C-alpha cells in the first residue's frame, strides 16, 4: 500500500500540485491521467521513492515495483534472463550454482567436496525462493512480452531500447511486488503483448497505478481515475471505472460552470448594491459587509478546468537539396556475435516517404542511427547528397543534452535564432517563463518528446529520421504530430508501431528488416505495423 499525505510537488520554482492526500491500496487499479507536463511522471517518482516531495510525506508498506519511462540504468553486461530473475534474487543464486557445478568437476577431491556442499546449500536457497517453478514463471512472462530465448541470453548492452524496456517490465511483473507503478507500460509492445498485459493487470490483486495513453488498457484495467489538472494544480479523484469517469467529469464541469455563473451573478448584484450604498456615510459599514460577502462567495467556488493547451507543431520548410539527398549501400551491423542485419541498401529521394517495419530487435533504431551518422556500420557506407540537411528524432531522446537547459538545447539546434525567437518557438511547444531554464534531464517523457520535436521544427531539415515520434504523447499532442506528418513536404524515414502515424505519413515505400527487402507500401503491410 502507498499513502500520500499533504504532498506538494514542484518543478523548480513552479508549483505543480499542492496538498495531495490519497492512498493506493490492494485491489485499487488507478489510472493517472492528465496532459503532458502536468506532473504525472514526477508524482510517480515520488510515490516510488525515487524523488522527494517539496513537502508532505509518502509511506509505503510492502515492496513497490516501478517501471519508469526510460529504464536505461544498470549493468549492461548482465544477461536479459538474469535481469528478470534478479527481481527475486534468483540470478545470483543461479550464477553461484553454475560456478559450483564447474568446481564439482575438479580433479582435486577436497575442492570437489567443498563445491558439492556449496551446491547443496545454494540449491536449498534456490528452492526456498521458488526454484524452478519461479524460473518457469519468469520465462512465461518474458515470452508473453515477446522476449524469446535468444534475447534473454544476450547482454543488456546489445539489446534495443524496446527490448530492454520489455525486460524491465517483465522483471517488475515477476517481482511479486504488492504495489506496481507503471509509466507507459505498453511502449514498445506488439499487439499480442498489449492484449496479454491488459488481462494480466486486470487480474492483479495488489495495488496498481498506471500512466498510459493506451485508452483500451485504461478502459480494461482501471477501477479508479486520478485526473491531474495542470491548469488548476489539483488532483481530482474518481472512484469509478474509465467510462463512468468520462461521464462524471463532464457532469462535474457543467456543475462547476453553472455554480460559477449563478454565484458571479449574485456577487455582482451585491457589489453593485454596495457601490450605491458606499456614498452614504450611514451605510458605509453595510456596504463593506456586502463586499466581503461577495468576495467570500467567489473564494468558495471550485476552480473551472481551462481548455488544455496543446503544442502547435509544424515540421520545417525543407531546405533546397538535390534529387537524392541520402543513400546507403551495403549496410551491416552486429553486436558481438549477434548479427542484426546485413547488406541493406536504401535511397531517399527528395520528398519521399519511407516506413521501416520489422519485429522488435530487427534493427530499426540501429538503421536510423547509422543513417543519422551517430553510429558507424560494420560494412557499407552512408552518402550525403547535395544539400542534405538531416533532422533526427531518437525514441530514447539521445539527441537531448540532459545536463543543459531546455533553452540551451534549442540554441544548439538553431544557433542563428536570437533568444526572443527561440523562446517564441518554445512557447508554442508549451515551454514558457522559467520552464525554459529547466535541465532537460528533469523533463517527463512527454516533455522531452516536445523539446526534441521543437528542435526539429527549427532545423530546416529536408530529410527527417523519426523513431517512434508519438510515444509518450497525450492524444491531443499526438494529433498535432500526425497533422505535421501529413503536411511536411520533405523526405521522411519513419519507424513506428503507431498505425495512425504510418497512415498520416502516406508512405510510398516500405523497408523490411532484418532482410533489407524494399517494396511499394500497400494495405497488406498494415498488419505488420503493430508488430513493429
């Protein structure tokens, strides 16, 4: 169970939320919703104990499993399987059992006997922690999330961002934690894995709090909704499922509006009467009393929700370039002995639209990094054509310098813009005032997405490499990205599991990985998008 009492949240000097008091108890399946930048990720970090509130307290009973948006920490040499098993401490026991097994083959009798005794103790510990049944459970969860034996046997450092995030999700689900805090758990999952996750979470007996823009997941799983209203700085708690919440929220808004309208009329009448009476000395005291009554009536009103602001996004007018601004020939990439893809050719003509499809781990992100010049291919070359100006959006936001401010990141992307113009662009992406001085590292996933997209907007790029550009975005912001894709006249190479993003792009061609097969895009390929 998690209990929050009088919690205040701030982002620098900005007050996000004040005096939050609630609990997440066993059986509670809470959907935490609100626009990007409202403070959902900040609140979740505080509940998980990874950040401290500005004031108030959070108490936790039982183990808490927390899936952040960007779980890139840890030992990159650790195997995927061991990372999952570490949730119950089984990884170290199994590792020591393997060492003991090797020592049991020693020619030295004393050494062999010690190893046998050590193996017996370790096997007893392994059994007490669930043993082979627990190992089988971990494998079943991993398989349900699309992680096969080949992936589980690889070091974390050789895996794609999507594979590592699924391993972290599997680890948390396997942990047996009494409370789960999951920030965008469906990112990087294929359609079958999302369906499995919905059912798994729907039947979860412990406490659960989810941040997700997957409406079907929220509809299926949650029985309480916490709406974080960024404009009012308040958390509205609805003890009901998603569909009833949507109806109740609209009813609440109508009630607030009606109450405000009626009270404003009464207050205006009192104020008008007070103004008439103030001129007479004998009635000045009564007039002052009326003014106080009117002010008290207005102060007692609940705040109305303002219309949520949405980032206004249009990709840049592309700089002039030659007929084929970007080509790649014979690209191959491996991680150690693991071959990702070989002999991939690609030619990006001016204004062309290409979607890259393939299962998780097929090398889609790797290909974009090679095209962007961030990584080098093992074989093959990438050629820049006449006038090429690249814009790269990385799904893990690696293009951001997390130690520098929002404003400094923008100035790097557009050094020719003066500060006034730079702040104006940032304002259209909902970064205003002191927000532009925040380090990029403290931003939520949705805010990092907005900043990375803002940097593309000022780039004048004529070839955009977009890796999952709609991840972490609320529905309104996602629609802005889709609109920008529809209207952009430059070339785009898109990696996305979002069918709406691919439809908005209207690609002419598809590149299938890891085989490197290129084809004209048609409806036959739509079923592959969610598997990507």
